[in-house]
């Protein structure tokens, strides 16, 4: 039976958001009575171009998925049609997560090879989570980082200008648009234009007007007067439909004639730094909000050329992270139960070698700035504060997830503690991430053992 595609993923269908091979492996684990405990680690092998750091986001959605994991009749019916065994489907009907999840809190800075999430559970359960945790955490982390870079440019070169997400129409689907708005808020944006995101996450919602509003009236003046009559002091008038500077003059006259202290005007095309200065000459009392092709690079150029603006509305470049549109998140087996104990495991594939075992991530500070991170073994004695937090234990959440305002504040504070050389938007200096002696020794020992097995 055909079903509508818009908003398809519901609690009924959520467990199906996985790749077929995960379910095929799970069935084989079940049929072969091979269900040892295992630890999987989610991390980035490398950071995208010109990224000196990443801002973690999306953990709340990943945890919600894990906590509510269950296969509905609808999901099981579909898997029956795909040819899965009746016995395996019966096991899925009662499946729930019983393991442990440790994670970096949202808003935490993260670097290459550092686990953002570690899952320890029977392998049949842990295997299922791969697709969804990479999807939820990888995407939001990518967008939160893009947003953080824009906020950082303003913090260093601007005057606390507002940032509002205008990108949902160019996002890669409705879910991506809503999650991008949330991630942008984590990264330091002040709000979004998307009403659904505002409702879902209690993110402030902002809006102006479209060119079609202006074009639908006989004159630009009529359009402005009617809009101000409708929205009063909340009005932000789009002034570039015909002539930007003349539009600014008309907006000023309308504000004066109506006696309404409108919020400002928006510029959406042309040489934005030059036009903003020309508009400021005509209407210095009006705040200007700048959109059209906005990202951290154009914001920096805007300030370098002495542009005048009270805020920016990034869109496409934000929600698609245009200059670096992907991050290679991986979810890899790092330990598996043998003879009743978790034993370290690793890959040796060229270019894809992994560090074995459950991890510890420590961050060291000096004089109010971050100096280095240490990745070590989970139970290793290491300096610095442990960054991984146990969120779920024995299938039950034991850690309260912070609200979005707290996450946003965390991201801002962590960014402030990272030296500026690592935050540059071009050619940032690599941050020092050190592998502990214990992890290095375990890696070398296991590599030798595995290579000997290959040679035998």
C-alpha cells in the first residue's frame, strides 16, 4: 500500500531507518547464537577542509531513538515482506536496548579520532544503531560547526550582529531543514525562519518579507505602507526589489509618515558591503539585515570592507555547509566479548586503521585555554577532565540531557577556550590530540597479533 512520503518517519517506522545489511547481520547473529557484548565507537577519522574543530550536536535525537527503540507491527510486516525469518522477527518484536551509552555532551568541541559516542551492548542491539547515530550526530555536528564559525567571525570582527537561519528551503529535505535550524542554534545562531523548527525545539523564529510582496503592489511605497499598517514596529522591509538605495529612502519616508519606528530593512542582492554603506548614508536610523550568499567568508569580507549591518541571514551555505558539505563519521567495533570479557578489536585496512578498546577523552587547560587532548583507554589513569559521560546504563538513562540554551552556552564557552589559531576559517593550526601510552601500547600489541594471524 502506498503511503505519503512527507513526514514518513514516525515512531512506527523509525527502527527501519537502517541499512539492510545491519538487519541481515542481526538475523545471522541470532540464528548462529552469536550475540556477544561489543563496544562500538562513533568518531571522525579526519575533519573537513579548513576545520580546526567540530561542535558536537545531535546526541539528544540519537538518545531518543535508542530509548524508544521497538519494532512495531507495521515495521515487522514490512520485514516479513523482505524475507526475514519468523524466529528473528519474533525476537525483534520484543527487542529493546539493554546496554550502555557514553557520549560527549552536545556543544563539546571534538577533534579527529575522538569518540563522540560509545555503545556497549549485545552486538545484535549495538549493530542496529550504526546508521542512525552517524546520521543524527554527523549531520548536526557538521551544521553546528558551520554556524559556530560564523558566530566566531562576528565575535572577533563584528559588533554582536544577529544570525538567523534562512536555509530550510535549500536544505536536503524537511527533516534536514529542521535539524539544521537546531544545530545552527547550538553553534551560536539567534534563531530561524522555520516555524516548524521553532515549535519543535523552542528556537526563536524571525521573518521579514519576500520580493513577491513588493511586486504584488502598484508601487514599492504601497507595499511598504501596507506591510507597516499590518505589522507595525515589527516590520523589516525588503528594499532591493528595484533599487536598493531608493528603497531605503522610501522605507525611511514611510516610517516617518506613519510614525512607526520599524525594526529595519533587509538587503538581499548586489554588492552588499557597498550597498549597506550607501543605505546607511540615506537611512542611518534603520538597522540593516543582510542576506544572500552569506557564510563566514562573506561575513569576514563584509567587516573588512566596513559594511554596515545589524544581522545576517545565512541560508544555503549554512544548511548544506557548502564549502565542506560532508564529514566522514564512522561507527566501528572496538571491543568484543571473548571468554566472558571484552577484548580489544581494531581494523588494519589501509587508511582506515582504528584504535582498539573503549576510550577515555581528556582535555587539558592552561591559563584559561585548551592546550591538548589525550585519547586513552577507558580505565587508564590520565590527566585532565574526562569528557565522555555515561548517558544510558543497563538500558536506563542515568544522565539528564541539558536543554538547548545550556548546550548553546557550552558551545560558546568551549569555542572561547580554544586558541584563535585553531579557529581560523582558513588554514587553522592543528590542535594537539595525543594518543596515550596505554592506548599506543595496546594498539601496537594488537596490530602485531593480527598481522601474525594473517601470516599464518
